[in-house]
């Protein structure tokens, strides 16, 4: 333990994760929530891609009822299934928050569970508002961004409750380069969020397509720089290398899907009288891989924070006496 | 260092906000509603009324009607061709024609304009209604629909309607041209309501023909609006009892 009044060392901070025992059911439950949340993101993308956002015109009820299942046709099947999966995820998140609060000894993990619950509630309210206000682009885009934020939190909880995080002593290597790897990962998360918002605004008719397309090369450069730095400088640290490889692979996939989505929706589908299969498939895949990319980047940032501490330059004060003019 | 970080993160965010603001301003300006409101119109002398009629032509090769896939609802059966551009022998249907300028405002008539949902399509595809006039939307399909009016000048609304349910009764408070009404359950279902301040309007029939009768003598701007190809305006002067012809053409895009 760090002595009172003394700043704990990095090693001590990292070892703090040892303060809770590995809880396999808790971890599996967190992984389950992350997986179902991914399905929820796909369901949400299907709603938007099928232009079905307002097929159920009321909220929080569906056609006036809280429990009756409506006829499963047309846009209703997308919108109502999205609502049902969302309610299920909300319920699971309540269980996770309570479970974490009771079972996990780490104080910050208890609050992370509460933050997940707060995020899922905010997300539900945003989903309701976007229906009640007829899909305003700002609210719909916020709904998209907060949804992916919740997915990242769910993935982070799954990581923090995993056996490796809890039981292993982290392998570390000092970062002496500038900009630091942690700065690059945080910058990657930032440009991805900007890209997510630009894409969501385009999808929800609040903005043209070109800001999203113009930002794509910036995202590609920042993420490639980050991934290459992580893979080349810290290739021996598996916890850093693996998410970096995943991030790079997802980035390449995402760029291809973005091109496909642009071609099917903007170039070919601008006069479409209804959403077509190719544009639905490409845009839903683009959203899904985008969410995975953001989560992989967040995981990379967490692992870099844990395994690659920043080397601080110490200022050496001169002890030589200054020459004094006579 | 902190300033650099602040700039790195805040400048793109600021840019995003500016882009969003510019775009929302643009979306308001995009509304084709012209200055349709004005002083109340003078009483019309039936002995002097004139009329204008004509044909809307389509120059060039007509686009093939796109087939609609209605498979997501087994209850939807019927004509499955898109009505975005409907051309018959070089004549353009579903063009809204109205007196854009030269008249005051008129009180709304008591009768309702009826829109029917049948075969998972709106009938008619393009309709005119006066400000304050009742609009009855019926559902003759064996499936439910939601009726979503996406007004820019008028309030949006979205209501579900069960099969054979009572008509949805609505009216609009402001003039607005090509106000879309759509069904989000059946995404191909879309029609346009044109809300005008006077009763002098028409929609071209299958042969591209229209007639606006009962106009008092005067100078007018007649506007032709097609949902995809936009608006064309024509000036016309009508004397007492005139019967003038006004033909226009839309070129293939």
C-alpha cells in the first residue's frame, strides 16, 4: 500500500486491480451485456436504414400499450424489436449495476456500473424524445452517439471484470516518445466521435454527406498512426498489440464499408423510392463495424493507460553557484 | 501544451456546430413556400370570370417507373410502380398547378379533401387543400398505417391508423407547397399535400391536363410544381371571360 500523503507509483496503481477476486459469473454477465448491446446497435441501425423510426408513433407505449406486441409487419418489426431489445438491455444493466455494487470491491468499478445504468437511462430517454419530436437530427444523432458510448462502457466493464485484468500483474514499458501513445489513443477516440456524429447527422438528414466523407481520411491517418505505433513499439505487450491489430483491421473494413454505403445510398440510391437491400446491408454493416472500431479503440486506450506509462522528464536544478559581478 | 490540446479538441467541435447550424438554416430556406398569404380577396363577379387550362409536357425519354417491393407486409397488394415521375405519351401527370401570385386570401371551404390509403398507396398521390380546410385521411387497407405529415411551415404530426378505422381529420394553418405525407411502416408510401391560400389550383391528370376556372380578371403568376423536377412559373394576364391556354414542358433530367 502506498503510504498516506505519498503519491502512489504506477506499479501500485496498476496492482490495485488485484484488490477484487475474479468473479466468473459476473464477468460472463458483463460479456453477455456487451454482446446483446451490439445486437441492439444493429437493431437500431436497421430501424434507421429501413426508415422505420416513426412506424410506432408513441412512446413509452407502443400503439398505446406497454406490454402488447403489435402486428409484426413493415417498419413496426424493426422499431418494436429495437424497443424490446433496448428494454432487455436496460433490465440487464440494472442487474449488472446492482451486482457490481455488491460484488466488486473496487470503488471505481461500483461507480462504473452506476455510470452504465445512467447512460442506458439517458439513451432510453433520447430514444423516446426522438420519436416524440419526429426524429430531429440533433436528438437522433445524440441517440446514436450515446448508444455507442454505452457499448464502449459495456465492453470496458467486460474487460475490467476479466481474469487477466483482475489477476495478472500487468507487463509494462515506459513511453518516452512524443506524442505519447496514450495521447494518440485519446485523439483516436476523439476523431472517431466526431466521425460518428457527422455520420449520424447525415443519416438523420441533418447534414450533407461531405463532412463525414472529408473527415474519413483524418480518422484513417490518426488511427493508423496510433495502431502502427502500438504494434511496432509495444509488440511484446499482448494486451496492447491485440487491440491495435484489431483496430487496424476494423479500420480497413470500415473504410471499405463506408465506400460501399456511399455508393449504394448516395450515388445509386438517391432516387430510391424505398430503402433497398444493398443500401440497408451496407449502412447497417458500416454502423456495426463503426461501433466495434470505437470500442476497440477505447479498449486500446485503457490497455495503453495500464501497460504503457508515460516517462516524465525530471527537471534538474543547477547547484553550481552563479557568477556574481563584483 | 494545454492550449494546443484545447484547440485540437474544440476547433473541430466548433466546426461541427457551425456546420449543423448552417444546415438547419438551409433546411428551413429549402421550403418552396412563397409569399402566399396576403390581404383578403375582393368578391368575384361570376359574370366576368376567366379560366386557364393547358397541358404539362415531358421532353425527352421518360424514366421507367421503378417497381416497389411490398413484400414486407403480406396485406399490401396492388399497383407496385413508383409515382415519382409519371409520363403518359409525353404528358406529365401529378404536377400541382396553382395561382402563386395575384390573388388575396380566401376563406376555407366547408368540404373536406379526402386522401385514401388503398393497396398500400395514397390516393391521390398529389393533392391540394386550402389553409384551414379539413383533410380526411382514410384507411381502406387490411393493414395498419401510420400517417406522418412532415411540415416545414406547418406542425409535424404522426398518427397510427388501424384498418377501417375512423378517418384522421387534420387541417393546416399555413401555406406550404409539396408537404410530404408518408407512412413509416411502408416506406414506399409517400404523397404530397399542397396547402394554398386560394381555391385556384389543379393537379394534372394522367394526360398531363389541368384547368383552373372561375378566376377574376387580372395579372397572375401560375406555378407548376413537380415533386422531383421542381417549380416553373408563368406570368399570365386574364381579361373578363378569357379562356387561355398555358402549356409548359419539363425536360428529362
